[in-house]
């Protein structure tokens, strides 16, 4: 065998090993691609219905929020009407009720004074009138 034949034999063996290695890599790559394809198909089959349900849930939540918004608007209108009514009632009945209460208090006080004997607020001394506060022994001035 000559040197060229040995070199050709080595190149052929090298190419056989390289082709075998590439064949193994391609088989493994094909298996990986099949597994990835199955995984993507499974995810797609499960995700599409989930997305449909999520979309329906979002629509339902939006309709509920619209209802809550209309209820809040109605409550705000009712509170403003109640506030206006309270102001009207206060202005219409407040003044007269205060006057009636004051009149009732005055009548009770007058009747209460009428039942009790009148107190003498003044004492008469020879030649002078002395107020009742000074008669009681309270002294004014420095202690």
C-alpha cells in the first residue's frame, strides 16, 4: 500500500464516522421536533378553549361593572335628592319648630313661677333699699 492509498483509506473512515455521527444527530433532532410538535399541539388544544372562557369571563365582568356603575349613579342621585329634601324640611319646619319650642319653654317657666310664691328681691331698711344679694352675707371686696 502506498501513502496515497493509506490517506484515502483514512479519509473514507473519517467520512464514515462523520456521516454516522450526523445521522445520529439528525435522528435525535427529528425526535425532538416530533416531541415539540406534540407539545405545541397539546398546548394549542387546551389554550384555545381557555382563551374562549377567559374572554367570556371578561365580557361578564364588564357587564357587571356597567351595572355597578349605573347603581352608583342612581345612589348618588338619591343622596343628592335626600340632601335637598333635608335642607327643604329644615328650612320649612326648623324655624317654626324653634319658635314653638321657645314658646312652650316660656309658658312652662311662666306657669312654674306662678305656682311658687314670689321671692322678695329687696329688703327695705330705714331710709334705704338693699338688694337681696347683699343681705345673704356675701361680702364683696378683698378676702
